[in-house]
């Protein structure tokens, strides 16, 4: 995981809103799609970018994939920011 990939993934407002939805717990792709006025394929693309950046994880349960936040990546970013501020 590179910070560049993470920041690129976070730069899109739709992806940030997906993360906001996931903060309350796991959601299926269909549940995520229902919150947006765009196609499932578009949301799937956003989910793929978030997964590639390591910000979310997907777990297949039956015929659905449930997505969750991977807070480890956010912890790494926060730690880096705090180090920059001299607050390690």
C-alpha cells in the first residue's frame, strides 16, 4: 500500500461517501449502490479502487460481497500526519 494510492482513492467525493456509509458496519454492494444515483458498474469501479488502495475489504458471503473499512490504512495515515506535526 502506497500513500499515493490511498490519497488518490480518497480524492473522489463518491468514494469518500462510500467510506462514510461503511463506518456504521459492513454493507453489500447492492446496499451501497442504493445510496447513489449511478449504476452498479460505476459503484463497483469505485469499490475496486478503494480495495486496491487497501481502504476497504470485501468478503464474499453466499452470492453477495460485503464491504468493510480497513482502519489499519487510516491508522498509518494518521500516524504519518502526527509524525509530520512532531506529535509521535
